[in-house]
């Protein structure tokens, strides 16, 4: 049976292979999801699923590569979904084209050329297999914050959001973030989500979510600063 470290290493190897084949075909791919969070932060949780955004529909050779790597592939309304079964685990893969769909809410984030233009070339490392890494285009920080705030009922997204706000809060422009949310047509939904996160932070609910995933405590000073960040976003939504 494969260990989590072996599954993670295989996932990163597959990600590298997909990125290289896409480059050969002239397809731009940008990493989103857990690996994007890992690229921006110190890394607080294990992940092995591959989430990408493409600038054009997938071509046959890329699908053939995925099948050759052991993924069962199906076309979706939003791109491609795939799963690779391993001895003792599996890897889920999602490649979005045109829009990023959130299964937990049915909400969508529209994709245009700016997402690829604003992407950052960063190092993606494993959580367990620290020596396994690759350099790739990763979605910009503001967009990643939006994608991680959109979902409902997913503890791993809450941990990812807190991770980004702990490690990269000073690099996030609240005004740019709110403008991006408004442009995406997600104002009502994201305002509700931010208020919910602020409430859960006050009531220490997020402390438990964080501890259950990371086995560490959220420092009080970090909680205070994150609460201020949420409050600033609410003010900007209100036009203050």
C-alpha cells in the first residue's frame, strides 16, 4: 500500500508531466487549489489533488497523456475531470476552461485572459515530501483568496484561507480584492461568506477547524489581524 508521501510524490510528478505536455501543445495552464496555496504559504496541510485552469479546450494529446498516466477522464461542462486510483489512495484532477465552478455552492468564477496574465511563477512543494518540487504558473493571490472563500462547508478551504491570510495578508490589496469580487458578480455571495468567517473566528469555531487539520493553535495576534482584514473588506463592500 502506498504511503501518503508516495501518493503526494506521484501527484506532483503527474502535475509536472501535464504541465510539460500542455506547454508543447501551446496550452496555458495555471495552478489553483491546494497546490496553489502551498506555493504561497509555509504549507499547513496535505494535498494530492490537481486543480488547474486552461486557456483553451483540451486537445486530444493532453487527454491521451492523462489516460496514459492512469487517469480515467470525462468531459464536463467546465472542462475535464479525472481520477487516478492508487494502491491505498487516489488523485482527483480537475481542469477548468472559461469558468471555475464551485461544487459546494453552484457559484462560478469567470476566467479571462487576465487570470493567465496575472499568474505568478512559483515553486510548488510537497507537504510531506519536501524535496519534491516544481516551478509553475500559479493563480494570483487575490483570485486564490476569492476561490477559497467561495465554498461552503469545506474545512480544508477554511484552513487554506486562514493559511493565506496568516502568511500573505500584507501582500493582499483589499481594494483590489473587492473590485475583483464585484467584477466577477460575486458581491452578495462573498460578502455573506466573509461575514460568516468573521463570526466563526470570533466564536473560536475556526480554531477547532485549524487545530483538527494542522495540530497547531492559531496565535491570538494572527486571529486579531485576520479579523481586522475581514472588517476592512466589509467596509469596502459598504463603500466606506
